């Protein structure tokens, strides 16, 4: 059995003169593929309709010269500041009614019509530009759909879509009243327009309303992905499409999300993302999540992000112990992964001198891992 090995690479984080070195080191490490571009919307479009794809063309060509192919991610998980400035209501609203602002990622309302129009415009241009490039071998839609959206979004656009979703499901308001048990606490409705998103209340939320809200949110995310899949499929029907799932993350039904994907992908961080998880024994959960992701398509899958370094944002976790990177990667393979793409993702200022000196910025010790894994027979 042949395995694919690679790394998540961010040329926009590095000086242009470093790219050739990185590509050469990837070849020496035995890597086959990189994922790029999923967070580089601003780099590709610093102003509305001012598209800059040339730098990414160069990066793809430099990698290809060393035998490394590319999976491109659509960068819709991080809309640029100019887009938010033009339409501030794209920023999502939490259940307390507070708007969540620019400065992280996933700062978007996925039902917002203006945001969807921007996505359609940009992803169409993006996919047409790279569709004929033979060194681009596939697409990833967005990044970790549902991540950071547990308490989002409750804005007027989401409320209107929720009302439409309920009307489509129940047809008549009396049917909804019966199914939700709204006679309790005088919660009866006379029209679907009276129903709000389940925002902060005095004494809790009707559990039937909350269940439908969760189902609606899942359907909304599936629809959000579908918008991009249609565009990518039309531009390049020969290039497979995937999305990086997150194990048992509860926001979206992955069986629904996976239906139109050519293969499922998964992000595997055995060390935990933040400090409070570092000392937990999580092997059983990790194994179960891998089995679950295999079941999404009932087929082998890819690990789009396999931990290979310290993880975290405001709080950084511990470094993997000697031998753990190989163990974690082999666990993924044993549970059905036939592609392992390592994630380091530590920007230059965060890398200690004794780690960063002389090492490739994509996956420090993964060279030895790829050599060991290529000799596996399962």
C-alpha cells in the first residue's frame, strides 16, 4: 500500500528567498504534497477585485520542481479586514447579542448574503485561475467548518433563515406548537416570524427549539460548504474535494457534510490544543475519532493536520515527547489514513532559536517518520 506524506505550508509567512530551501528540504524528507492558501485571502486579494495569485503560482511551481504537489484550501474561514470594514454585519453575533469582531478567524456569519456573494465571487476567480494547473491535485473547502462557531451566529440573517427552515419542516405553525410543546409557560406562536434564535433568556430555552436550532445550524454549514463545492466542481471536475473534519466536534453532522466530498480528511492533535489537555490520557478518544472519520465515507481518509509540534494560540501546549510523532502518525495509519500531512504552523517569531535553527519550517522531525511509515505493511 502506498502512503502519501506531506505538510501544511504557509509561504506567505516566509521570505521569498526561503521557498526554494523549503521545497528542497521537503523532497529530502520524502514529502509528496502540501496544503496551502486556506488562510491567505488578504494576500491574494488585498483590495476588492485586486487579485494577486502570482505569488502562489510561484510557490506551487517551486514545490513542483522538487516533486511536491499542492492541495489548495479556499480561504473563507478568515475574511480580510477590508471586507469587514465594507460590511461590518458579516461579523457574527453570539447568543448574548454581542458581536464577535475581527482579529482571529471564523469571524463570519455563514448565512450573511453579502458574505456569500463575496465567497462566490472570490472562489470562482480562485478556482478558475488554478483549475488547469497540473500541480494542484485537489481542493480543501474552507477550514474546520463549525470550529469557533459553537455559540454563533444569532444575527438577523440567521434568524430569518431559521424561520424559513422551521416553516419548511413544519409547514403550519400549529404543528410546530404541538411538536415543541409550547403550551408550557405560555410559549405558543401565531406565526413563524415570532420565533427568534435561541438567545439568552431568563430561565432557559425550550429544549425542542434548541434541538431544531442545532439541526438548522448543521444544515446551514452543509449548505455553506455546498456553495463552494459547486464552484470548485464546475471549474475543475477532475480535482477531488475534501474538508478537514474535527473528530467528535458537535456543531455539524459530518455524515451530511461528507456526502459531496470525494474523500474525508481529519485534523489530529493527540497532545491537545491547550494547556489544560496536556496531561490527559486521550488514546481511546483519539482512536475512536479516527474510526469515526473513516466511517464518514466508509473509506480510507487523509489526516490533513497531524500534530508535529507545539499547539495553541494564547496558551501554548507542551512539545511532543521523543518518539511520539511517529507513534501518533502510525496510529492514524492503523485506523485507516492513507495520507498523513503534518502540521507545525508556528510563525517565525514564536520558534525558539534552538528549534528553528537549520530546520525546515513545516514539520521538524517528520522526515524520520515518513521513512518508517513507508515500510509499513498493513
